[in-house]
């Protein structure tokens, strides 16, 4: 029996995606996720959040309930939800990356019209985008410090 699930959603920030806001989000996300066996990765721009969460089905459902009620974003669109064999983001209590100018090629590859929205991406494309960003962030973290960042 498979108890591990992944969900991917996209939403629109309702607050400025400033470093302080993102840090507060990540602190709360990592606290909850650590307690609930959830790992994942979040990408953001001033216009969009895209997030993958992986973990037990009951924990993901509870988290999705909290996400829907969170006033820091709106227009939440669930892009995919289903069982998985293994985690894609096992090392991240919740990793995150801002999409920047240098990521134009990634946007072109995985999003139509270069927009990181639910309508402009397939779930598989969103997952690959998050995977590539996760690998990029991982490379920048000195060995031994990952536990502090994840
Ligand atoms: C873009 C975004 C990503 C979030 N990611 C997570 C997450 O990975 N895990 C989680 O438990 N809460 C996450 N949250 C926060 C929840 O929506 C909710 O605010 C939080 O769980 C409430 O807990 P607290 O009041 O104890 O901080 C996220 C919120 C936003 C806006």
C-alpha cells in the first residue's frame, strides 16, 4: 500500500513577496512540515506561488485546508494530487527559491508564454521547474548547512 502522496498547486500572492514575508512563511511551513512528515519546494515571483508538498495523505489534506485559508495568497488552484513511490524533495522541510531574470530559460521550457501560473504549466512541467530550482539552491548551500536551511 502506498501512503506517500504529492500535491502541486499554484496561487497568487496577496502580499508583497518580500524577504520578511517569505521568511515568516518558511518558518511556519518548516515547523508544521517537520511535525507532519511533509517535505517540498516553493517557487515564487511577485505574481505567483507554485509549491509541491510530499507526505502522508492525511497530513497533506490538513495542510491543504490551512493553505486554502491563508490570506497571504489567493486563487489557489490544485494542479495535481496523487500517490508517489518516492519523494522528489526529501531534503527540504520546505525549500524555496525566487524566480529571477536568470531563470528565463527555465520559464520558457516549462511554462507557456513564460508565465508561472496554473494555466500556463502542466503538473509535470511544474514539478520539473521546482526540481531544477531545488538543485540550483542545493548547490549553493555549503555542506553541513542543509539541515539549517531545510
Ligand atoms: C505560499 C505559502 C506556502 C505555505 N507552505 C506551507 C507548508 O509547506 N506547510 C504548512 O504547514 N504551511 C504552509 N503555509 C502556511 C499555512 O497556509 C498556514 O498559514 C500555517 O500552516 C498556519 O500555521 P501557524 O498559524 O501555526 O503559523 C504556506 C502558506 C503560503 C501562503
